[in-house]
């Protein structure tokens, strides 16, 4: 039996969440050659995974292969993106000056949406937006990766009421943001990193648990460990400030 066919059969049989199922299918299509025969051994799997440069992608692929083929490959450690996030105010000004993608950018920068979630109209409930769906690359709408209420700024909520996504392809929207950032000298910035910018900015304004809820993470470690970025300049500005000394009575 072919490894690729075996893996797809395992995906069908396992009680996987929808997003996990789709991720596993994408991983198998990318990593496992269609003509590779079973059994898939650990050395063979490691050789296939060695071609994946990004450590976080390799980690996700290792988890999928272990689950589907019953292997115990060592998982690479997750690596936090260490690039500096441009100033929140700079990103905000850039987004407001770009009418075509302004709302998409505002939802990511001011409400922490993922790009796929901006492509589907979400339900408004009270002072919040109920993030329940996402539109994937195939154009179909599916359940959001993580569901929950997001409370955006009042001005954004009011604008969102009467807005509907014009663009429904995540690649095209992402490309528009990439061109915008690169034309302004932000060569490492992407649309998804606007969600990082949201977390970094609001980590200074919200309680940690409030930020976790806004990000719709199950674990605060995910929020603080992978999305909140602190620059050397910010650390230096605090540590080099002369502290108040206790006065001896």
C-alpha cells in the first residue's frame, strides 16, 4: 500500500477536529511522495522532513506523521519569530492610507483576526464580534481555527456592521499587504504579523487573561510566548531608568 493513501485513510478514521484534518491533509500532500510504499520507517520520515527548512513547519509535520504512522520521531522545538515588529502607530497609519485593504488590516491590527477570518463576515453580538468562521484558499467557508468573542474598538465595530469582504482569496489579500509593507521598507512584515502587532501593543494595556481571550488562545503560554514581542530598546528604556529608592526612616 502507498504511504500517501494509507495516511489519508488514517485521517478519515481518526476523530480529528476539522482544522487538524485539513492541516494533516496539506502536510501529507506536501511531504509524502505519492509513489512511496509502506511501511514508512523513522529514517525515511526523517529524511523527508529534513527538506523542510522552517522549524515550526517541520514540528507541525513531525506531529502529523507521528500521529498517522504511529512513529515516535523527535519533535523540533517551536521557535518564536524574533524579528522586530514595526511601531503600532506606524502600521496603523499605513493601513488607514490603503482604502482597498483598510478593513482587513484594521481587523488584524485592532482586533487580532487571522487573515482567513477577515475574509468571512462574522456575527456581531452586543459590543463584540463572534469569530466563528474562516475562508480558506479554496474559497470555501469553514469553522474558524479558534472561536470566540473579540471586543474591538467601538469605531471599528460600527464600521464593521455595514461592511462585507470584497476579496475572498487570502493569497491575493496577503500579496497586497506584502507589496504595501515592502514599498515602505518593511521587508520582513506580513499580514499575519499584524496579529503579532496587536498582541504586542495590547499586552501593555490589557490584563494577561484579557489578552488571551482577545487572541482566542486556550493557553496563555501561546499568547505570551509566541505573539508578544519586546524589543531591546523597550527593555533598555525600563532598566536604564533610575529607580526610586526607599527612604530610610
